[in-house]
């Protein structure tokens, strides 16, 4: 919604008002303004549009997630590097059902920019492995699958990896 720099300026301004309230003796107002400034700092690191798109994807609402992502006009200027990674990761997830060539580009771009959580990185690599397997690139798919297995520390993608290994035996 706001540029990332505007969020920091707003956080600084609200923090200034909080300090002013403390000086005036209004401790409760000062605490409230500090909490308000923390919201702007949180939204600097976690973009609100990406968070809303993730919520839509949890409900399998792909058009709704696309609508929220389309509200981000210039991702290079308005998002931090990790947020850009998640922006392209979400685009890859949505496009992977229809256009695997486009999804491959999006996932590679997301991995290059970086994702914060190992689980998300494992999911992106697992999707890339599936795309490589579909395109008959078995060696690349095997390497990506091994990388995804290393990143999946909690075993949440174990079943998908088993299915993919069984399918790779058929190739």
C-alpha cells in the first residue's frame, strides 16, 4: 500500500509523537503510539499485500490472491529483496497449474532473490523438480529433489517427495 520508505518515515514520526507524549506526562498515550509505530516497522518487513495473498492461497482462492498481488505495481521499488522473492514465489504457485514454463521462471527468480523460511525454499525447489521432471530433465529434477529434502527439516513434504521419486523411476 505504501512505499517501504514511507513506512519507515511514518514509524519515525509516530515514535516522535510517543516521545512527546512521554515528556508531557501522558504515559498511556506514549505506550499506545510506540505500539502503533511497531506496526509500521512490522509492515516494512512483511508486506501487507503479500500477507493477504498468502491468506487467500490458504483458502485455495487463486483469483483473490492474484487480485492482491496485482495491487503491487512496482515490486522492485516497493518491496525488500525477501519480499520480492515471496512475490515471485506466489506468482509461481498460482501459474504452476496452467503454464509450467512461466512458473519455472517465477520459481527460479524467487530462489535467486531468497526466501526467509527453509520450508518455502523447499517447496519452491520441489515445484522446480516437478517441472524439470515434466520436461524430461531427470538429473536436474534429482538434484532439486535432494536439495528440497535437505531443506525440509520437519518432514512436511515427505509424501510429495516419495510420489515424485516413484514417478521419476518410471521415466
